[in-house]
């Protein structure tokens, strides 16, 4: 059971209204029970903690309640949100969907896994072109697990002063211990670029070395996600620090058709050929397909059109491709 110090800390944090501290100590109690071989009790405790967090996320009027909201200097390093996304909201390749299902399943049974001396997957590296679902994955994991999503603000993290970025990284990793959540490092190559690159400077090496040390030592219950469009410039040592590597690709015709149908079928004419549209949209990302579909819906709404034709969708896809090409192929 909880130690005397933990009981006092729980009561003190409750009296002070410090939910983040309360949940952190409660998770420590659950972890202690798991290590003592009390797997069932640990799992029950974690389930109760997750239920309590879920209730606190929305107030009676449905508005978000900022549990775990970063304070002080952390407010400049992390932004918090409470996604409701689910895995079924994503169109994914079969192998990637299976990877995410396994991660979610392991997290939901984390106490049982820990009680047997094993570790659930929670340090994930997401690689792939822009607009293929990496950011959406962070939201889905948070939504599926009922956790807050903390997005790392690189503009607040990266500084020109020697040693300051590493110190800020330390604050973020301390936060993973204090507030369980999904911590998302987008554009991760800003931190993890190879130490041998020709334009490398000593500070870049120090930042990477600090990150390698911190992620290896991290024993929190939080999920840590790094996402990059440029895996080729990541330092090789990083790949060994993550539990799983998730590859994202541009959608093929089958998945393009699925995205367009999911967004447009309710308002589309019956004669529309999703297969023909998909063949014309090869090379566009999931994000670009979604935006093209939304443009069609908005235009139909403004023009008071009850149905969407194949020509409407085709024109929107061509416009999206043209815009993407002008921007050098980057999804925005």
C-alpha cells in the first residue's frame, strides 16, 4: 500500500487543489504496487486515475478544464489540449494500424505488464512525408487513452544561449514525471540531427546528447513521441532509444478512395467514380485530400448545391495539387 509520505502528499495536493501533483503521486502508488507483484490492484488504481482525469477534462457545460496545464516557464515550452480523436478517425495502412492498436492495448494494460517486469511501448518515433498523419497520431493516442496532449514548442525550446536548451529539455522531462500525458516533439530533426553533419556546432551536439540521456533515463508513465519528415538526418543513436518506429507513407489509390468517400459520399451523386478520382489524386497526402474534400463541401454549401459531382471533386483535387507544387510539395 501507499507509504505514509505518499498518503500525506496525496492529502496535501488535494487540499491545495494541485490535480497534477495528486495524479502523479497516485500513479507512483500504482507503480509501487505493480513492482510488489500486486498487478490487479495496480491496474485498478490506474483505471480509477484515468477515470478521474477523464471527468476533470470536461466541466458540466462541456468546456475544457485545464488539468495539468503548464505553468510558469513550462507554459512557454508546452501547449496542452484534450483531443477526442479515435483510431477509427484515421485511414491507415494495415501494418501501421496494427502497430497503433498494439501500442494502445499495451498502454491500457500497462499495470499488468509492469507487474511482470516488462515495459509497455511508450517512446515512439514517427517518420514520413508531411500530411501523412503523424500529428493526428499524437491526438489519437491521447484521445484513446484519455490523456492530455502536450505539444513541445520548439520556438520556446531552442535558444542561442549555451546550455539553455538542454536545461529546458530537462524541465520537459521532469514534466513527464509530474503529469502523465502524450508529449509530442514535432519537427524532431531540430533536436536529433546527426552529430557529424558539416554544419554541426558544439551546442547541437550537447542538445542531442542531453536528449539521448534524458529519454534513456525517463521512467515516467507518459508517452513520448518524436515526429520528423527527414529521418535520414537523424542521429543513429536515437533509433535505439525509442520503443517503436512508425513509418507513414503517402496514400495509395485504395486509401485515397477511402478518404474521399468518408468525407464526401453523403453528398455525392450516385454516379461518381471514386476509383477514377483516386487515380487522379495519387501523390497527394492525407492532409491535402482532406482539405480538397472540405473545399468541395464549403463551395457546395455556399452555392446551395444539394449534391456534389465528380467534376467538383476533380477540380478541387487539381487545385490542391497545383498549390502543393507551387510550395515545393510541402503539405501545409
